[in-house]
C-alpha cells in the first residue's frame, strides 16, 4: 500500500531486495543439487535389460574380428589388403587391416 514516509519506503525496498536475494540463492542451490545428482535408477535398469543383447553382439564382433585376423595372416599382397581396407566398414576391422599392411611393408623393407 502507499506510504508517504520515505524512511519506511526505504525499509520496504530493502526488505524486498533481501527476499529476492534469498530466493535467488535458493534457486542456485536447487540447480546445483540437480546438476550433480547421480544417475536415476531407471537408466541403470535399462542397461540391465539391454546387457544380454549388447554382450551377445560384442561376442559376435570379437569372433568376426578373430576370423578376419586369421584371414589377414594368409594374405601376402598389400594391394589385396588395401582393397579390404576400402571395403571395411567397422573401425576395428580397418584397424586390423592397417596393422597387417604395416606388418607386410615392414617385412618387405627387411
């Protein structure tokens, strides 16, 4: 409500500012606690549900990489390996092929 006393107006304004400052501090504390909150348990539950499938896919990929590694041992041409490298889609496959190419080139140099 309206008041004509200037001192009372100052007290009211300072009280309003103090309330606003306290409210901002509370909001900052709330945000900080949300920022560093640990993961929710539902996310971990999703991981548990998908774990057998991802584990199976990982095992299949490892088996495929082992087979590719054996195949690379039998190839003695850098050109063939380069063709395989261009056709490979997975990073791990390309990594193995590049290692085989380096190995062949090192043997040629020796």
